[in-house]
C-alpha cells in the first residue's frame, strides 16, 4: 500500500511538471501560409510569402510566446500573370520596397501574450523588416494544430515609402496606401 501511494504521488508530480513545462510547437513551413494585400488608389494586388521557420511556445496549454522568420525572397504575386506578374514581383523585391538582395528575411518575435478568451490571445510583437524593428499588435486564434491572425502593417514605419501619399505630395492616382494587409495561417 505504501508503494502504491508513492507511485501515485510520483505520477501526480510528473503530470504537474507537464502542466508547467514549456512546450514548443514548430510550424510546418510548407503548410503554413502568409497572404498579403496591398492597395492603391486605382486598385489592389495580392500575393503570398513563405515562412523560413517559426514556432509557438505554450505553458500549461496556454500560448506564451512565438517567433517566426519569413523568406522575403519568396514574395509572390497571385493576381497577375506573365510579364506584369514578373515586373511587380521584381519591384517588390527591389530597394523601393523590401530590398531582398540585402534583406532576405523578416522576423516577428512575440513580446507579450495575454489570453482574451478561450483560444484567443492579444499579442504584442517586434516585427523587423529591412533591419527596422517596430512593435505590432494583433489577436491570434489558436486551435489544436493551427493558429490564425489578420493584421495590417504600415510599410512607412519600415522605410518603405515608395508612392506613399502620406510622405509625397502630388502623386494623384499613383498613391499606394501605407498599410498592407496580412492573413496568416500557422499549421503545426
């Protein structure tokens, strides 16, 4: 009986340690997606980018952190084909926008995570684009094997000022809006 009690106490201790031990879930980079939309006065363009790596951290089943690296050379335009697709992708990779020859990756590192309700977290993170780091905030919905979020990024905060109506006057219908939209799905 004494041995059974000892085993039971040890079992409870092991279960308790799992509840408080951090667990890292690496994302499946080929199944996870980043979709973007950039808008201008005369319309919009959309596309995708790929993750290089990333992971979410949990403790006691609750989200506590995360970090991700995006392959900026993977910028892909999905609403155009042929020559125009190639030209826009080339321009997005050029110094006017992401400068992917010099800045091949961007990173997102969670700084604070607060649970808003079951499976929904308010996240503040440091986003680094072109070696410029600024805070971003967004809500992240977490399921058993996935997480999703949608948020906007003001490109001018990262030195991407090309045809920005808030920076340059007299652009007329050539204005590209400062914010671009991201829809992110993480699979792990």
